[in-house]
């Protein structure tokens, strides 16, 4: 992705250089192809630029950035910037909220509810907080992924907050479950906020696509199983 000097990101880089690094805006405007060094940016100015860019976009500016033009820095940031992942998926289940709440919060029986989990092992309980290990069915390479998570259910608000304790390829993973009564049933919403580690095999955008795809599948399965249990009067 190439960012031209008149694109928003290049303007943001220019604003940072002017505000934090002492860049002469007239010089930048008159010589858009000039390198940062040619524009008078010394090592201290480049350190300040690096700090602001790292804070704003989580991108590391290399030591050789002084040889880049403003457009070059913008191009670098555009290629490396990867905003945190965020997904929100919901399903409407034709069953009363208390039943949906009971079934979906019975972590020990998740392998019966989700198609992706082979084992759910409860490690610790403390009131409404449970720590557990999930193990998935083996993937196409025969690898059975496993990790420890923790979740706290609030029966009063009908919300659940969860996080991965063993993060694996994630920098962090937080999940928020919401339950709402609707005419004829329950609306259940999953919100996930996360970031991938630089060493992960997929970036934030790629994982966002994966989660959205898999969430739609799992929510449809959960809907079908709970509605069948409700219609049959079984748990």
C-alpha cells in the first residue's frame, strides 16, 4: 500500500513532525520529496517521531528513517500498522433467557454445545468465576490446540467477561457475552477484542476474518441445539 503525500496518513506524519519535532511546514510543503535529514530532522527529532508513531500505530520506525521522505514514512507506517482486532456477532434464539444463560454458561459441557471443542476441563472455581482449559479437535495438520481461559458471569446483568490466560499467538484476547430478552426469545451477543503477537502466523485483520466466520458457524449450532432442547423440554 503506497501513501502519496496528499493522503491523510502523510498529513498525520507531517503534523507529528511539525508539532513534536520542529519541522518547518513551509520547507516540507515546498520539497515533498526531501528526506527527513534534508528537512533538518536530527537524531532527537527522529526519536520523538519514533515514540509518537509507536504509541499511535504500534509501528517501530527504523534508525534509517532519516533517509526517508514524509511519504516514505507514511508508506512504512501504512504497511506495518495493524489496528487491534474487534468483532461482534449475535444470534437470536427462540428460547427463554434463563435457559440460554444456563446452557451457554455450563463450561464443562461446552464440547456438547460447540463443534470445535473436544475437551473442557474445569481448573478452578471462585463464585461466578471459573478458570478452565479448552482443547480443540485436531486441525487439518493433526494439531489439537489448547489454552487456559477465565470467565466471570454476572447473573444480575446477564453479562460475562472472559479472557485468555494462556494467550498463545495472541497479545491478549478478551470476550464479552451479552444476553437480552427479546420477543419470543433471547439475543446473545459475542464481542471479542484482541491483538496478535508479531510472531503469530496471522495478523489482526486475518484473525478478525477467521473469528467472524467461525462465530457465525458456532452461533448457528448453539441456536439449533438450544431451540431443540427447549422444544423437547430437555436440558
